[in-house]
C-alpha cells in the first residue's frame, strides 16, 4: 500500500529528502508515485503537517 499526500501539503520539501527511492515529486501539492513507493513510511514521519498517510 503506497502513501499519499493530502491537500494539507505545504510543499516544504522535507519529504523529498527523506524518500529513499525518489518516489516524491514537487508541485503545489507534492505527489507520490505509487509504483515507486515501497511503503517505508519515512516521508510520513518527516512531514511537519501530517499530510502524508497510507492510502
């Protein structure tokens, strides 16, 4: 099960640096490629707004 970024995302960039497989992509609201996501949860732990959760 991949993680998903909600509209609570502030595009701070913290999660991009934490993702070990490079599955997170920038934008007004960042996105996670579900095909690349390994469900490690590192991005969710790093997110200061709690915008990243399991799908």
